[in-house]
């Protein structure tokens, strides 16, 4: 399969081809997602929640991103792999950010990194891009800002500020812009304003591509159903049914049977 490179990512916008992205955290899942033909896999710092069971993304470390990023990259042949820069891995200085972005690329084999910010991180985006490390900016709901904004419900939705952030990110050299939980009209306007592709989550159909958190869209968390999420499967229920069938067959002595035994 022909690798989905950063130049192909950029060309998709010109050709009006929607870009497909989902999150990935481990080898077997990444292999299935890549085989399914997705353009991009995001090793998101959502792993703090959906893998580690924490309540925010704040505790996730660079070493943990590298651990998961490396497993994902080992499985992938075609997709563009983007790894999140976790909280406090890029905030101290552009030099600190560049060092961590370089570590992530070198130690995982990923294609790109992503960080939360626009105008406030323009110098950092510039430093990373100047080293030829493709970097994506993440605007709108920025989960790493949860302590400052008070709750995840308080989303940056000021149109002028969002457009200024998107333009600053593009000017600094970002190859793409992720828009989380932005109203559909503003997301469409940003998409029409910048020349690099936008990837939306909860931001309507006007973006150049879409991303969802894989365990969420597979229905692995029965209690989580926000408006923006479409569940394409019911993995939590399916897994429970399979596990219960196994347990009852073991208890009844019907598994293993002769066909699953060596004589
Ligand atoms: O960490 C993540 O999975 C993300 C997506 C929600 C876009 O940043
Ligand atoms: Na993230």
C-alpha cells in the first residue's frame, strides 16, 4: 500500500478528498485500522482516559506517548501516524518542545506530532516545523487546559480568536489543524480560510477530515454518548456476551471439547 504522507495529506484538501482519522493506542488495533484503509492514525493523549482510566489527559507523559506510539507504528504500513505532545512537554520553551517532538519521532517512527494551541504556541510550532518535523495544531476544546477553563464544557468558541489561532498555526508552519467541539459554521469558515487541511471532532461536516476516539466509536464505553459521537458498533455489549459465554462453558465443562484439545 502506498504510504499516506504529509504531502498526500496536504493534496487531499486541493482534491476535495475527505481525510479519515481515528485514534490508536496498541499494535493489534492499529493493524486493523491500517488494514481498513484509514488515512491517519492519531496516538492521542486521550490514552490517559481510554487506556489508563484517568479522569483527564494531564498526567500523560512523553515516555507513555512513546510507548504507545511505538506499538502503533510497528503495526502500520500505510496510514500517517500522528502522536500527541502531552501536557507540559512543549510549554516551557520552543527548545523543550523541539527536543520532545524529536524524541517522539525518533523513538516511535511516527510521521508527525500534534499540540494544543494556536497564537499562544506559534513560536513553538515554528521551532518544530523548522526541524522538518510535521506538526498539527489542536484548537477549540483543548483538554489540557481543563484546570484553567474549569470544565470541559467551557469551550473556546470566539470566532475571531479561533480564526486568528488557525491563521497563526498555519503561518508558523502547521501542516494541519484539528478542530474539537467548534460550532459547524465557524469550523467551516476556518476550513475555507486556511490552506492546510482541518480535521474535525464534534465540529460538523465542513472540515476537510474527521476524527473520533476509536474506543468511543466502537461503543466500548457504554456510559459515554455525547451528541457528536456516532457509535458504529457495540463492543462493550459484544465483549461481555463473549466473555460470559466462555465463562459458562468453562463452568459447565463444555469448553474445551475434543476439537479444541490435543490427543
Ligand atoms: O487525544 C486525542 O485523542 C485527541 C482527539 C480527541 C482529537 O486529541
Ligand atoms: Na489529544
